[in-house]
């Protein structure tokens, strides 16, 4: 019983972290048994590694990583008012950096487009590299990849039933 988390429900605080804020990967929906000794500290990172190398631990895929450092500061004994001020400052700084990065990417993309306007239309002209369309000319980076090339499923003699599962 000492290993299970306990909560005093008489308090006004929420006893545990809200699990609704955590994205659940479809790879973790299966039941998995990993034998570990009782003396070993099994963390979220260990649980993510048990499901595969492509799964991130909850602490790394949290939507607001500053919130994790805020909770760690409070657990370490930092004054909650100071920890909150630090959290707000760090979150504002990261939001500003993100806005600058996305704005810079948008500006770079707009600079590559040449615009020609007349009375009725505005033509947007972009330079396109032939290598973007891939080896067969049907890559996603090429022009008209959705509507420009016919699908192979209309040709005679093409097997339309899947023959193997990958």
C-alpha cells in the first residue's frame, strides 16, 4: 500500500495531475507487461521506452514544458509566488521566440514568391525544382501531384487487391 499514491479528498486541491492534458499515443493502448524489480524506480521515461523508441515520455511532449519546471520548482520548495513569476516570464519569452520564428519563416516564404497583378487577377509565381517531384515525377513536392498524373489503378492488368501487409 505504501507504493500506491494517496490523496486527501477533504482538501480543496486536486489530488493528482490532470490526465486530460496528456496526449495518448495509439501505440500505448495495448497492454504491456514489463518485469522490473520492486526496488527499481520505474519512471515515465522507462514506460515510454518499453512501448518503443519512437514514443516520447509525457514530460517531453507536454504542451507547456514551462509548466513542468514550475511544478518542479514548487516541489523543490521555492516560494509559489516566485515560481509563478518565473513561469510567466519564461512562458512569455518562449511565446515571443516562437512568434518570431514563425513570422520569419512566413516572411522567407513570401519573399520567394513573385507577384504580378493586373486589373482582375494577381498571379503568384514561384521557382520550382524538378527534383521535388521525386524519382517518378509523382512526389508531394511536385506540381500537380494530386490532379496532374493518372493513377495506376485504372490500367488493365494491375492487381487492385492488396497482396501483402506491411
